[in-house]
C-alpha cells in the first residue's frame, strides 16, 4: 500500500502552503484522482486520517474527485470515455485505443485554510 | 507490506463517514481557498525525469521490470545476462523488500549488480534508483535492467526514469489478470507472457491471455517466452536491441 507515502508527501505540501499563507488550520483538502492512477481512494482516506493526526489538518474534510479515464482514437480522432472497464474501443470505428487523454491524475487540487 | 494477492478481498481498513466540513463553524469568516493543482507525485516525477536525462546522456537503455511476486523476473534476467549480456554490457538494479537473494542470483563477473532493499516500500521510487545507480560501475554499460519489487499495483504510479516499462505475466497466474490490474498494463511498453513452457500442464490458455493483454494494452509489444526452455528469448533480445541506442 503506497497510499501512506503518497498522502504524507501530499500533507507536506498542504502544510507548507498553510504555513506560507500564515494559516493555523486546514479545513478542506480536495484531491483529483484518476481511475487509472493506480491509487485506491479508500486507502487514501485511511492514510489521510493517519498522517493528518496532530497537524493543523487534523479533522479537515478530505474530498476526492474521481477523474474517469478518457481515450482518443488515433484513426478518427474521437475522444471518448468509458463507463466501466478499461478496454477502450472507439465507439465509431471499433478500434482498440491506448492513448489516454485523462485518467492518470494524482493531483492536489485545492485547499481551504484559515 | 504484504505482497499483492489475487483474491478480491475486502480492504483491511475501515471506511469512516467524513466529519462535516468545519468551514461552517469558522467564526471569523477568514476562510481562504487556494487552487494548487499540484501533482501528488511531483517529487518522484522530477527525480524520475532527472534519471531519464542521465540515462539518455549516457546512451543507456533503462528497462523497468514489473510483475506479481514470482512471475519470473530474476530468472529472465539470469538467462538474459548469460546470453545477451555476453554481447552487450548490461547492469542490474534489483529491488526487494528485505533479502539480497535476487542480487546474489544475478551476480556475474561481466555484469554489475546492485541490490536496493526497500524495507517498508512495496515498490521502487526514482530516488532509490538514483542512489542504486551510484553504487554500480556504469562504464561501458548499454542496458540497465531494473527489477522492481514483486507487486502489480504500487509500481504503476512510480516513474523511475526508465525508457521502457516491461510488465511480466506468468502462465501460473490467471489469464484475466490484465483486466484486474489495468493501470500497470496500460502503462506497459512491453508485456512478456512468461513460463510458457508450463502453460499446457497448468491448463493456462495462452491465446485467451494474449487477447486480454492486447485488449487492455494495445500499445504494448507482446512476447511469449520461457526463460527455462528458451522459447521467445531471441525475440526478447531483438526487442532490446531495437529499443536501445544505435550502438547496441
Ligand atoms: N516453468 C518455468 N518456471 C519458471 C520460469 N521462470 C521462472 N520460473 C520459476 O518461477 C519461480 C519464481 O521465479 P523468479 O525468477 O524468482 O521470479 P521473480 O519475479 O524474480 O520473483 P520475485 O522477485 O520474488 O518477485 C522460480 O521457482 C523459477 O524457477 C520459466 O520460464 N518456466
Ligand atoms: Mg526476483
Ligand atoms: Zn475511431
């Protein structure tokens, strides 16, 4: 489970930002996580509770926005999302596509501080 | 950390409802929102990019080998060093949770090898690779193999600065594994279907597995091989040559 490591480095940047803005509390943290990032949102939440303990971010709400994978067809240029599963077949020409447009995101989107 | 298993077991942690956002309770109303849009893996990504520049500047082809535990990474590398490695100078970095067994298996007079003991981490990260590379003599080396920790999940997120990501799936695993672990297969440049010598006796359907790999990872070059029988090994060496700098 690499989520602890990822979350603790995310927490480092959150706390650095809070300090740089002379805030004493972090109220909300918003992450954007792609469905193909290889990171499990539930494990991130668990990791957050662990690494936030005793910091100004303890008790902050953690929001995780899921970014659905989207692919682009090299033949017809169509960009499309897939509701479920990870086999990307172009809906127009039925070609199997590998070029990802989104879905790998692992992003600290924004924080709310005071 | 325990190695990744096949079982689709429920996670060992509890999911707790989130406490209500304390924002509403903020009396001073001094709440500020900061847009950050920063990658959570920013540090690793930057170090990986540095590794990549370093490898390229040396004309070194770096390959990151990823698989479930026991899919045959070390065995493949042993044979590769004994055959291909006699013509082209190779080096190996091998990541392992605790032991240096793999490094000892790979040790050859003609190929520098270094062990990276990850301890807690169930995957290699770019800074470990940078330090590992410092520990070996790269003089004349054209190909650097990096054997990742046996794990199909965590290594998917961590760029090491490799040129080529190689994912191994062995015939002792399920044919549907590519469908269960899409991130790592999506990020593969090469997929090796290993231990094909054992497929028949295990009732492993090589065709079904190949089809699943091609559907989930149409970008990847697929090679079926066996480090035991030697089947497919020359195709693997050809591939390395074709990916490497011209001097190989
Ligand atoms: N039949 C057969 N067995 C193989 C082959 N390659 C490896 N094995 C066996 O598979 C087992 C695991 O092989 P390793 O090479 O140690 O696998 P690994 O991926 O390096 O394992 P970890 O480093 O622990 O993740 C060993 O018992 C090997 O003998 C093969 O081509 N055919
Ligand atoms: Mg090994
Ligand atoms: Zn199309």
